[in-house]
C-alpha cells in the first residue's frame, strides 16, 4: 500500500534506509523518498513529497541554529545518531525555493583495512612518526570509511593523541589505547585553517583533516606533516599524479617550487579509491590506486615530473603499489566487476582495450 507523504515520519524513512542497507536517502519535492542502494536510486512506496513534507521532515531532525543557517545561506551539513542503529550525515539545501535533504548512512561498525582490501604496507604506514597520507577519490567513494578505519587501528594499537577535524563528524571514536579529540567545523571551531593552527598547540601525534579544501588548509597540513606529526587528509582527485598536481597548482606560481620540495619530503602515500557496483553479488567493491613514496618518487615530485609517477607505481608492486587500471583489471578478471565498469572507470581505457585484445581475455561485454 502506498504511504501518504503527509503521514510519513522521519523515523520510518530512516528505518527503511537502515533496513535496506541503503547508502543515502534523498528527500526532494515532487518525488517520492528515494534510497540509493548499491549505487542505484530506488523510490519508496510513497506518493510525491510536497514542499510542506520536506519542510516538516527537515525540522524533525534539524536544530534551530542549523535552521537559521538554512534561512541565511541556503543550506547546512550536520551529523546525528538514529538511536543505536546508525549515524547519518545530513545535507539540507534549498532548491527552487523548497527544502531538500540527503541523509548519508554511516555504518555503525568500522571495517578493518583487510576488509576494505588494502595491502599490509598501508597498515605499516600508520606507525610512522611523521608525514602526510592522502586518501583521494570522488564524492561517495568511501574515503571517510577508509580514514576512519585507519584512525581506529591507530587508536587500538598506538598510545598517542589523535585529533580529527571534520565537517561534520561522521564516525564517533571512543578512547582506546589513544586519546582521541574530535572537533567539528562550525560547532567546536570555525574552519579547518583555525582548527589546524590550534591543533599544533594541543600536543597531537596524529591529525586527521576531513578535507583539504583550500590553499591555507593545504599549507597548514603540509607544515604539520613536516614538523613531526602524522597527518591524514582527503582530496577530491583520482590518481596519485593528479593529486600531487592538484596540491601544487593550488599555490601561486612563485610558491610552487617550495611546495614541491615540501611535498616530496613529507608525503608518505596516496591512496586513491573508487566504489564500483559488483556484478558477482549485490554490493559494491573498492578499486584502489596506491602510491607509496620512494626516493625515486620524491625526486619526480621535486623535479616537477609528476606525469612519470604512474610508471613508478607500475613497477612498485614489492612496496605495495598498484595502479588503478591494474586493480580494475584484477577485479574484472576475477569476475567481480563488469567490462563496462572496467572501461568507464579506467584512467587509460585504450591501453586496457589493447591489453584485453592481445590476451584475448574479454569475458563480459
């Protein structure tokens, strides 16, 4: 039986999201509530939402201070817990004058690095006393989950002070062997730059920067990594070479040489990831590109030859490195992802097609 939109409550919607194992719930005027399940959007059995429905649903979970923000700047982001069942990251926004919401489900249980599919060499990096680890990829590629798993492992195995700076806080961590301080932008501190500046006075060993979204934050994160802290951060880039270029290009030309030198000495690794719908069973699988810094890669960054990083990754398997295209090929040959996803997600699809043609290993077109 189709539910009337004016009768449906947020609790019922969240129960559906948790019960269906959906990653996101979309509430938009003119459409029924939609769940994102395994990458695709599916409507709930409900009539189209009216402007008063999305307004009512928004108010049921949004504090007055965030509602004020929506009125002033047209949107806000925050996290909240649905009892013991799950946490959600909420984005509220105005569109065509009406309220819209997207509620991203944050899994209650943290997965291990093995379950994510990362090699042992990535775990080894988490014991380093200083340096920069970047986890990159498009929105919705699982970067936050990977970082939370890394933080959890440090929390369990090292006695140190971990500071996380997030917008909003997604995974809540309890103190285990480490002390863990979680600061939320807009609640505990005004912005990433200020949070990083203050973090250096708070005796940190590990600093997690939710997102390096501007030049000042990048500069502060690189400096923190150079001055004896393990810094972990995310960027919306795909591939190690593009990540290095994105950081360098954010700086004025007269600073770029200095930043290349700083990056070369501080960067430990770039883990670039995508989430792809599986074809062997329901669910999604992570595909990775992993760059672990070697003296050769340091020289390439310093000498402005980032375009040659990929070839170093191709020959760096013994250090735990793999290119995105090699990992996609591995997943395809195991029957985990489809031919279509192999080609559309590859960074160099022409080479993949040529390789498949010469080896005769095209299985699913």
